[in-house]
C-alpha cells in the first residue's frame, strides 16, 4: 500500500499538498477524496462550519465565502506548508430560500442577483486574492474554480438563468485576469475554470428530471475527471475554462 501511495504521489503533475474550498459539497468532498487517494500528503478541506473529511491527510478548516476575514485566516494557516493546488468547489444555482435561476428578465431581483454574485464570483475572487500569494514563483501550481459552460457568452444560444450565467461569465473574466497577472511573475502557474458537467448533487437536483439518459454524472466520477484534467494542464492553458473531458470551453 505504501509503495502504491508513493507511486501515485510521484505521478507527473499531481500535487503533494492541495486545498479545496467547499469540501462538504458533493463535488468538493469527492475532490478531497480523489486527492487523498492520488497520494496527496496534505489536503486542506474547507467548509462553512469546518465539517469536512478528517484524519489521514485531511486538515479541515472553516471559511465563509461572504466573509473575507475567514478566507484570509484560512490562507494564513496554510502558509508554512502551502498548497500546490487550490480548488474552489463552492457555488450556488438555487438560493437557500428556494429562489432558482430566472427564466426571464422580468424575474431579476437585485438582492437575489447580489447573493449569487457574492457566492459564485466575489467569493472565489477573494480566495484567489489570499491564496495566489502562497504560490511558488519557480514551480508549477494550479488555481482552479468551478465554473460552468453556461458562463460562455459565445456559446449562449437560449438565454435565461441571468444571474447564474452572468456570475460565471464574470468569474471566467477574473480567472483570465489573474492568469495574465500571475504569468508575469510565475511562469509555471496555471489559473483555470472548470466545467464539471451535470453532477448528481444538491445544486443540480431540481433540474435533473428531464435530463437525457447518461448525462448525469456521479460526484466521484466527475471529480476524478477534473483532477486528471488539472494534472495535464500547463502554463499555456492558463486563463481558460476546461470541461471534464479536457476540452476548452468557448469564452
């Protein structure tokens, strides 16, 4: 078993230390498990109340995407053994009060839109603010955030879901900006968005009824695909959004 773990840890492109913000969600938990199974020596697993996998390589921590101080504290706690990969696996489609994605411009509400942007755009931006400073200048690192194909402007053919689409499009722009900025000083860095597909989680549950057969993916399968994609990316891919098959999503 130890030999197998050493072989996985030595796999090209795979990290020895990683952090997942959103480790209690379906994809986030599966990402933590995939990183641990792949030989990651330290997996910082963050959730709103600090409930995340524990024991073994896991180091649970608490954070709140709407409170920058908690994000800063989490990053500061990692600085002595900084992660080589940081993955933001948090996000929202349907709000806690049941408000779902708008089907018409007539349904847009300022408060709901602000909450969606706070969780899908501003929160990940603040994680980047405090975690990118931990990244090594001369070695490969990965900063990734879960995005969505519906955040693509050029690929939008049906409209709707205004706040969600706009929040993911804004996130993609921020990732592009951060990739450009980090590329000036960190030549081996990778900053990307990830489209996991339709995953069987609470986020997609209200919209699973009419999905074509085979389109819904289990969290473990989705996480495994995303980790393989991240392991294969290089600096030339920084600033883009990739789907679970490793194909670039149009901007």
